[in-house]
C-alpha cells in the first residue's frame, strides 16, 4: 500500500492507496470537484504505483459500498506508474467522490480502433466512424493533397461534417468550392520565410511521414494518435517538423472531445518566425457548408456568455440549466436560501435573454 497525490485533466484526483496483492480492487481514488459544476468531463490521473501485476480484460470505477452503474475506465501502464482515464458523469461544486478501481474479467462492450486505408486512416468507435486522417501526398495532385487534415464524421450517419477532398460537396463540384484551401481540422501559417503553408502556393507543402506508435493508444474511453509531418519548402527541403498529438474522448453517445497538442521543431538550425492574419494562422476547423455552422456559433457564444456571468449567478445557472437540478436542490448544495437561488436564476436569465431566445 502507498499514498500518492496525482493530478487530473480539469478535476483534481487523489490516489489514496494502491494494492498489488491480486485483489479485485487495485486502487482507491478521491475526486474533488472544485468550484464549477461539470458534466461528462474527461479525467486523467497518474498513480505512482505498480499495477503491472493486475491483468484485466477491462477496468471499472465503482463507488465503494454503493449500488449503481460502474464507470468504464482505461488504464495505461508506464514506467512511471499507471495512468487512469475516465469520463466523470457529473460533478457539482465542492462535491467529493471516492472510487474503487476494479479489474473486470469481462472485456469492455465497445472501444476505439484505428483502421488503415489508402491514403487515410480512420478512427472508429465500434463500427461508427469518428475521424478520418487524410495523409496522402501526390505532387501531381498538389491542390488536393498539399497538407494532411482530419475529417470529422457526423453523429447521425450523415457522413463528414467537414469539407475538403472526400466530402460530399467536394466530390460534387470541387471547382465550386469558394475556399479550397479550407479542409477539415488542420494546422498551418500563411506567413513564413519559406512560403505559405496555409494555402500551399508556389509548391510548398506539408507531408505526412509516419505515426509515432509509442504515443498511440486505444480503448473504451479515449484514443490517441501522434502523427509526424514535415513542412517542405518549394526547393523540396523540409524546414519544419511538427508532431500532432490528437486525443479523442468519447464523453457520451452523442459527444466527443478532441484535444490537439502540436509540437513544432525547426530543421534549419535556426528559429523560424511563423505568422499570419486571424483567418490564416494556427489551428483551423472549417465545416461543410451543408452543416449548420450558424447554429454552432450561436451555442458557442451562449456558452461563452454563461462563463462570463458573476460566479454566484453562473453556479446557479449551470446547476439548474445544464444539470437539470431543481432550484430547491441547488439551494441545498450551495447552502443558499431558496429565494436567493430564485433571484440569482432570474438575474442570470435576464442577462442571457437574447441568447436563450435565439436557441429556441
């Protein structure tokens, strides 16, 4: 047994103890919700203990001594300990939870997997596509292949919701696309000493080289890929190498969270300035024109405005609107008089009136 403090993505986790004596319960975790209400939140914790002797077909988190549905977990064994990942269904401000990590005999019901294709690779959950990484480069077909990108599948069998080669609108008439350099999820800059790596003009390109399989994993909760890409100048010499790590969380049946981590390395021996305007620099996420981008923008602005509410108003609004808790329950959890909760709810909804009306 040992006591270890670990940190998690968004939430704080404490590994109270780790057992490696062949017990079904191999770790005890305590979760601290902090000050913000959360729902379906990805959590990652590193436990500095030896779980290597615990062989399991699957992993689950259960509340000690309580009935209820177990939470699927994913365990990655490393030289520095075990990384435990799961999606926390609901966490209220100031709430503390304790879990047992249990080694299950039966395999998980579903999970992520990578499927290689000709010039692309799909990430699927069970048999449904989630992402497609477009990796083909052909100098004879420069306009369609000058940079790798990710297509995103819709959640209702409508195909890709992103544009670019391979999408329905592109296949219908690529010449009718107003901005053919826009495609899926991609990364680049249009102003560098070696050319425009956003539009791919004058023969410059980004070329996929390989996947770093040492950083790759899949499972029932989350998947990660790391692709190595070189930025090639018009003289054919690579000047930048970037490694794009994409972590995909399945937080619910109808929602995925994508987390990008891009590392850039100069191959010239000198620092390379990267620049561009607000529309042609960094990470870009253009969606198909058949997708309701205006509706997505409405929701984004709404969530942003909620985040700018005063803390007391935001707490009440999040717990009542997002989590669906009755105002009486909110009052108990926040230790407020019910009339105070009603007052804060009215104040928040008045400030959000225009956004709420537009979302009806």
